[in-house]
């Protein structure tokens, strides 16, 4: 199967209840336009499949994977068994690993196969008013695939939510909108420079995409991932509120911070580094809600 | 009830000890609990578990004094008993088989006793047992406990475990002395109780009990040894049949006087001596029930005169009036209806053993009484809840009595009295009503391990009922369990039951769907280990000590498995047939027969096939283990060609001692039943079909079908302990999967996947119920949205064809704390396979099983990379 036929997806997660109405299945597309310092799914950023090694699963006394690798990326040094720089993600080692300690994150799914998978929980979509949520990574980077796949999904009558960061030309998103019921649009910081520091890119394109999206009259829920100490200060709240206000957005959903992603870092060949941010003190999110309210924006968690 | 507000009883437990309440949810509930129910609940939680020998004593007294004996038996049996007693103790302790010659000799002697005692007795057994019941009901002391609105004593103790020497009670003999001190489920008894049992009661029943007489009728003299091994099947009906939903509504409508009239009318048309004897016995039983009600009336009146608190005296006088009417005559009010139901339940238990005698659809039969009283101002909603709460407390007073071996298979001390709420009526309309809600609310106050609450749902269920039922279960305790009318009704019809009657089903005991009032479903009769059959198939029809055999295709393996399952079913059915024939011949239950439609019309006891519908339940245990094993063999041997069948089996036989990596691969990398990837679920469906077909081949001695089920109690622990490792990667001795639930850890794709996997394996042939355990973390179902979410899960699963599901929603941290500090968690109720139990009453092994059972729950905002393959 060539990549033209399908898309690289790194997980299909069932029974999600926090990513849109009802009980949902989330499709995680691989590859992102941004590289946020706190990315919850570090394995999502790169477009290509990559190796993932979980030393805790690795069996003591086992070494069967080492000879499998023709690129010399595997050694017997634990926990640093994998030399990520040398790994080509060929996958030759994965099959023989009895413990599931080695795996390739991301594989190509055909449109059919992905459809079958998301249809499995259909009885629950029906009972709960749920559906599917496109997430990632950045699903819109798979627009070509989605223009073929989403019509199949809609023919089955599924409700579709798109989670997006907006860092792409609006033209990429526009043709998808007829199959998307609701867009979750993430804003991280209002100031362009701060945005670059935090995510690797300024937010010019993002704000433009959001504005155009709103103009199209799409159902949009703006969300802000809260990163304590990075984007939850009074300045950014004020700027973000002002920016949203200009676009006629009256509400924002705050996504509470979670640091569990840091555990994944040593298992991946990623540049992302731990931030060491701990959960903020109790009442922090309520304070943020009040701060937004002070600027005329109804925030909720 | 008067329309005055319910009396407030001051309770010594008004402030519940701190240690009893854990978590905010429980405190909140306690705060809203009516004081009377709070007091009752505390008394019940504090009451010790005690052995009840009342029925044993009175029954023995009657038979010794009134049924002619035989001198030869009188001379031989005591010697035989003394010998057997030692052998029994030895084998129960070690599981060592008894020599076949001994079993044969014993059988010959028991056959002799049976012949001679039958001849000496003169009259048919049914008459003797009817008179014995009357003897018991005339003499059983009556006790009224503080705060009770609904009275009656299922046993002589507040929380009592009656022993039945006429059935299988003798199996307790070797353990009597350590009953009070055993590690699991200690039960208090007096020295005098134990002495009389050992020296008088058991010796008397040794030549008469069902336990002894089964050997006379069993085709296989080695049956006792097979049961002692307990590795392939378990037959329960030595202990009694019970497992029935009696026609309590008939008592409410006609009273025992009306029923007696029916018997007397039918007596005139009796065409055989047997029928005449049955009718005479039935009439004796009905009169005994009527007299018992009169005794209660007098007792309450007298208690009222001694009572110094005026409020309580008034309550007792009122009860005296109630018993002047019921259960002899029709119930005229809600209160009378509830009390009549409970007293009839008590009466049934003076004859039958305490397992699975169920109340049926009480919301349906209490509703007219409630509506009428409410309209006429004779009861308020709050009073009705108090009455129902008091009634529910009564159902928690009974304990089953198991010996140590049986405790492994049936841990949790449930006597599984079922109450069924909601569902459609005979015409297919929603029958849910206000009483359905009242019972749920009363249960929410009581939250005891019993009775067993079941909610029937269908597409048109009243939304308020669906919501409340899920709201109640999400706060722990595992009740109610949920049943889908759309899926269950066809499964019952498949047993040859008319649609109208199938639609009226109610849950018998744990999860068994039966037809109330009209059927004798013997629903808890047999449990079979499907993995044990697989292991034999993999060893050429021999035990795991033999060399593993090879197969050149999955089809060849499946054919061998089918043969083994058929042989296992046939062996268990033959053993059970002998037990049922022994009941019919020697332990009829004329009182129960009054309460099962068809018996009076046919002039036959329920044990003889008098019921309108008859069946026997046969449960397949370990479905997921077999499915996972087949999926593993298919993948590793036939798809990936990593190894051969024989090599894989040999590794398993060695408990993977030399191949840890293989064991890990099996556990981690293969598609297992529960993650809804396809192959393992397809195998589960196929194995379920093979099993159901094999079971349906057989008919019981009552001319009814054997009905297949997939629920386990805790037989999955007992069977698992006696089974080596499996090709699924499950290690030797570990528990098997329970019901149709996935193996521990196999359902890591969350509840929707495991629910659908289970739905896939089910089908309309499952005539005797199945059980799916879903464990959900409490934070997932918080708030109203959480309740809705849980209901959505249930409904989605039912849409997909699911039949039953029960939720264990409990914080794992609480379970761990309860294991470490049992004293802090006396009221912690958890769901086992098909029933609820106090966590403290479980074996340590079962506690661990509950704790390690997969915790579901979303990944939250972080998506963990899951190293496990699922397809
Ligand atoms: S994926 Fe290929 S290159 Fe990477 S470690 Fe495994 S075998 Fe080596
Ligand atoms: S094959 Fe797997 S378990 Fe074995 S050494 Fe390699 S990573 Fe570890």
C-alpha cells in the first residue's frame, strides 16, 4: 500500500469522553505543523513513523532484537538500548520483541481500514450522541486523505469533530468543512513572538485561519491549553481575550495542564525536553476564568 | 400505613461509627437515610454470622418420631457412617480419590437403606415432608427485631446460615469444629449445635439424605471422586435445587386459603395414588402456611402488650392485624402485600435451601397495592420506602453455608435472592412504574449485599428509571445489574417458552433469566470448566500429564475440542440427572409446588416435573480463556509459524518455566478477547456455539431442556486453581475469566471494546443467563453527566446485542485499603460474578482477583502509547 492510499495514524482511541459530545473514537494523525514545548503527544510531531522503546517492558536477559537491526541502532545498553539517530524505523526488530517493548509509532491506514475501525463503536455513538474526533498531530495536514475519507464517514452518518491548531493556509481546511460538524480550535498565545518561543512558529497564519473559519460560519469552539508559567499570565490572558473579542468569539475552553507526557520522552528520539511544570495550586483555573471574564470572555474548564 | 408522618425511632446508631463511612458519596447517602433504615442497616452490619440448626433439628425430630424406621438400617448405618465419616474428612482435606470399590460398596449399602426405609415409611415421601414442614412452622420460634416494619425469620439467627442435613449438609461435618475459626467466612455456632449435628442429626440423615442417595442413582460410581477433584465440573444440587421465582403474586391475590381451595378442587380429579398423595401433601403445606400466619398475628399482638414505647406498640398491633389477613387471605394494602411476600419467602425457606429463591418482578405485583393506597391516603411515598427498606433488610438475613471447598467456588456468601425491576409486560409495553423507583431508592438507603437487584431495560424504558438505576449503581455495590429485554426474551423463547411468558421473565438468583411463577429452572445446577476440556483436547483426550498432540489445522483442533466439550457436558448431565431424580423420589417440596404454576394442574411436585416449564442450568466457565488460547494457537502456529502446536502446549504444560519470552508474547502481543480486534471474539462466539449446542442436546429428568449459561459465581477461581497453564499465556493456578468477561488485562482498549467483544460472543442460545463484569473507575462517572455516560454505555452495548452487564464502580485505592484494613470497610459491597458481596467476605484470592481485574477508564488528556498489540 502506498501512502497515497492512506494516512499515517498513530492511534485510534475508543471511549473518549473529553473530546466532543458523547462517546467518541479519536483518530490520531501523525505529523504536526507546530512543535509545542509541552506537546502531550510527542510521538505525533514528526510525520514519519518512528521507533518507540519502553525499557520497563523490556525483558531481562533477552537480546533477540539486537541482531535484527541492520542499521546498528540497537545495543545491549539498558535503558538506552536504541540509538535513535541511527534508527530508520524499518520495523525489523518489532516483530520479534515478545514484550512489546519495541514498536513503531504510526502506520499507514487505508481509508477502508480506518473506516471499519471507527465504525466499531457505532452503537455507542448512537446511544450517546457521540462520533469521531480527528486529532493528532494536525489532521488538516492530511487534507488530501480526508477529502476522500470524510465523505465515507459522513455517508455512515457519524458526527465529526476536528481538533486543529490552525497553522496552515485556510485553503487546506476549507474543503473539509462540509464534512466537519464541530471544530476545536486551539489558541496558545496571542503575542506572535511568544507564540514562536512556545511552539516554533508565530501565530499570524493561525489567527488568519481562525478568522476565516469564523467568517465561514463554522461551528467553532476555541480552546486554550493552559501551560502554567508559560501562557497563563495576566498579559497573555488580556491579549488573548482581546484577540478573541476582535473576532467576535465570546467563549474559550481552558484545557488544564497535565505533565504525564514527559514520561514518554526517553522512549522516543525527540528533541522535546521536559518542562518540569507541576500542577498549579488549587483554584488556579477558577482564577483564570475570572481573569477572562474581566475581559468579557466566558471561559470554562 | 396511616397518613401520619413515619415515626422517628431514636437509634443508638444515630451517629454511625466513623469507620463505617468512606468517601463523600457514602456520607451524603447516609445523611439522607431515614433513621429507621439507618438503624436497621447498622444492626444488620453488626450482626454476627451464625449457624442456624433450627430446621435441621425440627426436621430430624419429626422424621425420628413420626416416620417408621427400619431395624436393619438402624443397625448398619451407624457403622457405615463412622467409616464414611473418616473417609470424607480425608478426601475433603486432601482431594484424594476414594477407592472405587469403597464407593461401590457404599452405594450398595445406600441402595439397601433406600429400599428398606421406603418400604418402612409406608406413605410417599411427599406426605412426610409436608407434615415435617408443618411441624417446623408450628414450632419455629418467632422473633421481632427492633425497628423492623416487616417481620419474619428466614432463619433462627439475625444473620443465619441454615444447614440442611436432608440435602447436602453432611459435607460440613469434617469442618464443623473449625467453622467459627476458619479464615474465610467464619460462622459462629455453639458446642451444643455442633454436638447434635455430629452425633444425632447427621447420623440420622446419613442413610436418607440426597447427598447419600445420589450415589444410588448415579450411573458412574466414581462421580464422587470427579466432584472432589473439582477440576472439570461442579454439580451443586446435592445442596438443594431452589433457584426459582415462586408465585408470590398468587399469594397476594388469593392467599393460601385460595390456593388451598384450588388444591382441594384438583384433589377430586386425582387419577393416580401419586397424584392423590401430592394433593394431600400440598393441602397440608397450605394449611401449615395459613397457621403460620395466625401464629405471627398472635405473636405480634402479645409483643404489643409487652411493648412500653407506645409508638412501637402501635406498630406491633398493626402487624397483628396484617397477619390476621395475610398470607392466608388476599393482601388488601401495600403493607400487607409486602409482608405477605416476605412471610411466604420465609416459609419457602423452611423447606428449600437458601440459594436463588427470588422475588421476581415485585414492582409489578406491588404496584396496584401502592397506587391504591396512595390514592386513598393510606400510604405516603416516604412510608413506602421505609417499608421496602425494611423488606430489603430481611432479604439480607440469609447466608448460604459452604464448606471450604465450596467457598472457593462460591465465595461471597450470597444466597442470591433476586429482585427484578422494570422491563416490558406480556404485551410488550413498558411495565416500569413508581414502585420500580421506590425499590431503587430503598436499596440506595440500605446498600446491603442482598437482595440481588436486577434492572430490565428495553428501547422504551422510562428514562427516569434508566437514570436512577445508573445513578444507584455508579455509587458502588454493583447493583442493579442490567438486562436487555430485546436480547433476553428471544433466548428464553428458544427454550420453548411462549412469547407472553418469556416477556415476563425475571432474574433467578444471580443472572439466570427464568419465567417467574411458571417455571422450575434449576438454574444453578452445573458449572463446567471449558479450558479443562481444551486441555484434554490438546492431550489427545487425556489429562495434561500425557504428551501434547499435534494438529494440522485449526479445524482438526476444534473438532477435538468439540468432542471433549460434548463428553464433559454428557458426564455432568448424567451426574445431575441422578441428583434431580433423587430429589424427585426422596425430597419433594410440596410447599414450593403450590407456588409454581402447573403443579396443581398436573398433580405433580416441582421436583417431579410438575411445573409448566422445566429446565436445568448448565454454565460454561472460562470462555475467554479458551478463545484466547485458540486465537494464540492460530496466530503463532498457523499464521506466523513461530512454533508448533505440540511445542506450544509443552511450554504451557511446563508453566512456561523455560520460556518466559513466549509467555510474555502471548500476554502482550496477541489479540485477546476483550479488545474487539476480531479473531479472539470470533473464537469466543464459535466456542460458545459449540458449548450451547452440546448442552441443548440433553434433557433433564423433568423432560425439560438443559439450558446453557455463561456465569461463574467464583468457580473460575476454583477451576483455575486446579488447571495448568494455557496457550493463552495464563499461568498455572491463576483464576480463569469470569462469565463472558475478558481475562484480566485483556480489555485494555476500554469499556466500549470489551462490551462489544462480549456482545459478539452472545447469542439466542444462551438460555440460562450470562454475566459480564465491567469495572469502571469512579471519577469517570462523576456528576449527572457521568450517570448519563454510564447509561449510554449500557444502551450502546444493548444496541449491539448485549444481554447483561454489571458494573463494579469502586476506587481501586478503597479496595486496597479494604484488603489491608477490613475493619474499616464492613459495608463495602462489590460485585462478583452475578451477585454482590461484602468485600470482607471474599477469599483473599478473590479479593486479589477483583483488584487486579482491569481498571477501565479513559486515558484522560494524555494518550499513553500502548505497547500491546491488538490485532
Ligand atoms: S526499527 Fe529498524 S532501524 Fe530501528 S532499531 Fe528497529 S531494526 Fe533497527
Ligand atoms: S526483543 Fe524486546 S524484550 Fe527483548 S531485548 Fe529487545 S526490546 Fe527487550
